[in-house]
C-alpha cells in the first residue's frame, strides 16, 4: 500500500476506540455538543437534529456509525454535505495534522457497506491506525425532510 506523499491537512479526532480525520476542506466548525432532539425511525447512528447557526441540522454519531457502539461524545464537528451541514458527534478533537494515507484497496479490504463510501484512506497516528473520512452523506432523506419541516415551522412562527 503506497502512501500519499504530500498528505492532506485534516482535523484528527477520536471516534470511540478509533482515530479518525476529516479533510479541513470539509470542516465548517467544531463546538461543544449542542442540545439534540432525537428522531424516531432513523438509523441508530443518527442522534437527531440540533440547531446550528439558526438552522436544524442532522447529527451523526460517528463512533456508532463506524463501530456499531455508542461512545462518549465530547465534540460536534460540522461538515459540508450536499443538502446542508451535517454535524458529526465525536470524541475528543486532537487537532489539525497533515495526514498521509492510502486508499483501502485490494480483495482483502475490510470495508463494506457504509464504510466503503465513508473511509477515503487509511493512515496512522503513531502506532495506531487512522481512518481518513470523507463525504459524511449517510443521512437518510427522511431526516433531511424533517429538518426542512423544522425550518419551515420556525419560519412560520
């Protein structure tokens, strides 16, 4: 597996037992966790909706999405997505680093399902593996529709 020479500037954080990173080009802002309203009928990794800069935004539990288990959430990281910002609930943010990673490939790749489209590359932090994520677009249409209804309701009030 050949690594990218230049690397990419990325925000590095913990997601449960995993080290993860998001390219800075996708990051809007980081913040303490905001009040979040759960939504029935959504996948377990969707925590619900929060109000971000006056607009309802879906919150994705990144540790749960990647590992299947909920871990302690220390930070929210807002990222750009097609239909509006998505808030990633994460563990501690460790800072900005240049990440050198290679795309997961080959017949033995361990990534399937949502992980395939979410994990852009695999690198390391010290002796630990690091997942370079991209395209947090795993929010179901129903959640976006609820967010749009919340916006319309807020505008009508």
